C-alpha cells in the first residue's frame, strides 16, 4: 500500500474509533485554543476578478492588500498553538482520535462541534496620537479605532484562514466576541481564543414549555 493510501486508511480507522469512543470523549472537559498572530491584520471579503491570459478563464482573488500573507500567518500560528497544546494521550483538542505526530492529515486535528470564537484585533495608533517626545497624548488614551479596515472584514479573513486548520467550516462558530482596539506598546496583531461549546440542550426552551 502506498504512503498516501496508508495515511488515508489510518485516518479512516481513527474516524471509526472516534464514533465508537464518542461518549467517553464528550464526558471530558472541553479544551480551548489560544494564540496570538503578530502583524498588521488584513481584511477579507472583497474580491477582484480578472481573465487569465493563458487559459482565458475568469479568476477571482482577494482584493485586499496583504490578505494572502496575513492568512498564511494566521494558519501558521494556529497550527503551532494546536501542536504545542496537544501531546499523546490528550484527545480533547483534536477530533477524531488521539494526536499522532506522524500523520500529516489536517482532518485529524479539526473540531466538528459548535464553537465559541473570541478575537481582539490590535491595530497601530496614528502618529498624531503621540507628542513630539513620543509620549501618548492624554486626550487619545481612551480613543478607539473607527477607521478602516472594517471589523467584520478582519474577522472574515481570520475565519477563512482557520478553516481546515482548527475547524471544518466557519459555520461551526455560533458565538462570537470580536473587538478592535489600539495596540499596547505597539504590539499589533490578533489575539484569538477558540473553544467548543458544552451541550446546552437542557437550557433551551422546549416546544412544550412555550405552550
């Protein structure tokens, strides 16, 4: 059996084992993933279309400057945090199965359940916020960034980057807390926390209760 087929077969066996062991895994405490992505966050959502001169086909790409590089950084930091947080025998962060450093298949490290997402984008302050001595002017200490990029577009780029690394689809994010503020000590970037949501079925109103 070739290496690729063997890897896919191994992943399939893990998936079957995960279904078999699901009650045990669900009983464990949900873990969370926390990481920081340094650098200037780039927005997503805006697209640009052009015709490929070689193939004649229409290609659609991200229009925002720096989007591709930012998404690479997000994916790299998320994967590094995931690998650092998981050791053999700890299966709370990855699904299905236990962590195997030999397997390169990202499917073995994707969450499938509903997720909470907390993000703080730290952006650079304008130069006008500082005095001649380099000190922050008092009147700007409590200022908030109200200029572009839009917070929703920053979030879109980050969610797209995490697809295939942390979750299967960003539709799994059912609760979000996203903010944008000026960076402390000039440390721009994105602070991210992802966590699975515990089963809240008992807290939801039933059809009978609403009658």
